[in-house]
């Protein structure tokens, strides 16, 4: 042991830090893979491996460079929250509308109840505020919240020994934070005798009735009043969200354009939501049995991905590709959602465009739109670091909030997150594209959280065992359990009894409100349904922002 300590001590400071990070990461990820009853620590294993290595380093008398540890921790946090913002940004604002509003209000209530419980523990139990901030973050397994707590304590001038307490509280509350959400899901299921399979069927039935999925219909033009009328001038076509993607005339399949003049006997292939198709059928004529397939014709169709920076933000009409190349753009898939594009539809990076035409014309359109697999998988580093720069500047801006004694700052956790959400929503500015391939996003996010947790655990290791065995560790664990279970049970009961929320959606709401991917996986394993994931994605962005802001508000009110 002494020999190993001596060898490590002879290494340069940078090598010592990298050695520690590598060791903690390997041990932590291996620990996270161990599952009991199908549930494991996941990425949280890195925190506990860091605690163990930190404790061993204390016993061996090893000390690492604090400035380098601080850099690794803060840079990891920035990478983590920025990649989250880029991931959720495109759907963030749509999640706040209509159907998502109720879910987000309940999720916000859960954050508020958790903060209120933590404040009550601080005031009634006399626990130091830094400990309570750590318990608040660990009870909901939210690492960016811990980062925000440490950042705001540093900004208000907390002593160095106080800055170590949040990570201790986090580690004490973390285990029940993982278990508490699963206990809540199972308790609601048992208490009300709910069947996940039945909930999945009910969800699918409701979604089919609510969502206007795109369908197709072949309609024969029998309305003689439409003879000589241009397709683009058909009454109600745009309002119905319907597009004419193919046309059969005199037994020959053609590419229709907005300026194409109709004739009686034409058969049109319509694409749009079912109500819109039925409305257009009443205008045009009866449904036709003809199959307007491209097989055996000189026409075909292909999916083309928008990757050319020159076309981003431009409308389909401005590009003029349909008339110039005699093709028809029938639908666009954006973020997994099928859309019917009109002439004013503006393209974004990563849009998948359905194009109908001859193979040669489709190749020409693909050249205009980009269709580059390499560019689609490329990480755009200049926009990425520019986004981080904007986030750091945004995080340093003081925000005056009525009722608070001092301005709020988004800090290193909130600034990059908000900047990434806004930039991902904008999509691009000129040639700069805020798009990140999913594989790259996942890699950066996991690298960031591993760096952060490794340093936090290592820094906590020298005090964790003493606090647990000789200090107030068990009492802290009990307080953390209260912060976990009180908001979960209150919101779960309200969502089921008052809102009549589907059980699987309720599970997704709970998992998203706790920003807990293992809980989402547990909910998804109950039944084959997208309900938990959809609810999780709906509330996740707002909850992440609130959990980062909550520690700052608590410090400003209580410090």
C-alpha cells in the first residue's frame, strides 16, 4: 500500500487527477450495473465509488490538486446540462401547451412540495442549510441541482467546510431517492388495484382518438365545377392540412403541382389527417379503388434528409424545388412527428422529407437538400462551444425576482441549460446549426455526469464514513426519505383521484418529475406502451430548470 501510495505521489498533478477519475469511473460504472430486483444505481454508482476511493485516499494520506478537481467537476456539469438542453430543446415549448400543461403543473407542484419539505426540515430540525440542499438534490437523484447548490453557496461566500456538506447530504439521501419513486409506483398500483396492461390499452385508445395521424386516400374528381381549377386553389385544401402527393390521369401516374389544372376523372392521392381527407372527399368526389402506386411507372419516392446549411430556414416555395425538378414533397418528419408541408413550410436541419418524382429528379433534389449521412452524424463543435459560451454569460447575469432579497443567477448549471434549450429550439443561425447526433449527445452527457459525480464523491469520501457511523448520517437519511416520499405520494394521489390520469402516464410523470431514468425504465417494463416515456419527456425540461433554480431560491431566502 505504501509502495502504491509512493508511486501515485510521484506522478504529476494532472496525471494523479486523471488516474483518480479513471479508477472511480471504472469502479462506479461496474457498481451501477449490479441490480437487485431489477433496479440498480446506474450512473449513480460513480458517486459511491468516488466516496470509497476518496475515503481510501484519506487513509493513505493522498491529496489531489483542488484547482484541477474543481475544473473537472464544473466542466463535467456544463457538458451534462448543455447536452440535456440540446436534446429536449426542440420539444420544450410544445410540451407546455394544452395536454402538457396539466402534467407540467403537477410536476412543478412536486418540485415545490419537495422544496417546502426541505425548508421545513431546516427550520424545525435545525439541520444546516448546506446539508438540506444536498438532501433536497439527493432525494430526487438530481445531480444538476447539487451542482447549482454548491455554486450558489460559493457565490454567497460559504466557508470551505460548508461547501463539502451538500455532497454528503446528497450521498445520504440518494439510495432512498432511487427506491422511493419505485415504492410510490407500486403503492399506487396496489392501493387502487390498477392493471398496467389495461392502462396501456386505454392510453392507446385515447391517443388514437386525440391524435390526427396522417393517412392516405385515393379520390376520383367528379365535381365538374372543379374542372380547370388549379390544385393549389382547391377550397379547404390548406385548412384541412391535406396535400395532393400523386395524380392519375388517363392511366398515367403524374407528379401534381399547385399549378396543375384538374380535369374530371382525375384520381388524386391525398395525404393528411382523417377528418381532412373526408372533408376533401366531399368536395372532390368519391373514394377510388385505383392504387396509385409508383411500381411499374417511371416515378418513385425517397426519403431525403435536410443537411445543407444553405436551405435551413427557407420555405419550400422559396426553394422552388418542386416545380424546378418536377417532384412533390408529400410529408416531412420532424422530431419523430409527421407533418404535411405547405408552400410556407420552413425546413430545419435533420428534417426527413418524402419526395416523389423520377429517380433522376429525386437525386437532384437530394443534392439541393443535402442528404449527407456524414453531416447528419457530425458533431458541430463551433456551435456547441458558442452555445456553452452563451450559457456561461447567461448564467452570470443577475436576475431580480420580486420578493427575494438578492438577485438570482442561473449559474454554471442553469445558464448552459437554458441557452441550449433556446438554441436547439431556434435550430440554426446562418450556417451555425445547433443539432447533435443522438450518439454524440449521449456520450457527452454521460462523460459530463461521470466527471461531476467522480469529483463530488471523491471530495465527500474523507467525511462520509465518519458522518454515517459517528455523526448524524442516519437522521439525514430519514430526512431525505421524507423529501422523497411526501411530494411523490401527494402528487400521485392527486393525479389519480382528481385528474384521473392514466396509470402509466402517472408513472412517467413521477419519473420525469424526479428526472430519474431508472424509474422510467421500471415503468416501461410494466407494459408495452409509450405512455410513460411521453409523460416523462413532457415534464423533464421544465422540472430540470426548476430543480436547478430551487436551491438558489432556498439559499437567498434562508441564508
